[in-house]
């Protein structure tokens, strides 16, 4: 995989998240997709990811997802990014800045590890 392919997949993923297009967002992950955040397992499988994203959409409105850097090594993609969300109850906005490494197989994310900075 080259950088352009990885960047296109990540852009489709962020666009789906911003549009609250859950079907497209989930379709970019494998059935056994896992997420680790700061060394702890956060999600095991696409079904669990769906539940988590639905919960989050109920509480937060996605505002932005910006990729600052993307690098590719074989099937692995490394990315530095920032997401901004807004509370649906009081309009408070905050951002999460992170770096991630993940693996793309057959056009889908297979796993994803996030290393997050404290929420700003």
C-alpha cells in the first residue's frame, strides 16, 4: 500500500465519522477490528465499535477530524491527528490530539492503536 491509498482510506473514514454515516464508517473496518487506546483495549470487534460510536453520537457532535501527518510502511499506517467534538447538551467543544498506528488489509482497518494526549 502506498501513502495515497492509506490517506484516501483515512479521509473516507473521517468524512463518514463527520457525516455520522455509521454504515460507511463501520464498513472501513474488519469484523475482528480492535482498538487500543494508551495501551488498553478499547474495542473488540466491529459490533462493539458500532455500539461505542452510537453512544458517542448520542452525546457528542463531531466537528472536525484533521490528519497532520500520515506515513506508510507495508500494510501499516501511522497517523498524527486531532478530532474536535461538541457536547449535544451544552455545546461545549473540546479536541483530542493523538498518534496512531494501524494495519490495513484488503482495504479495511484491521487494528488501530491510539496514543492520546490529554483532552484540550
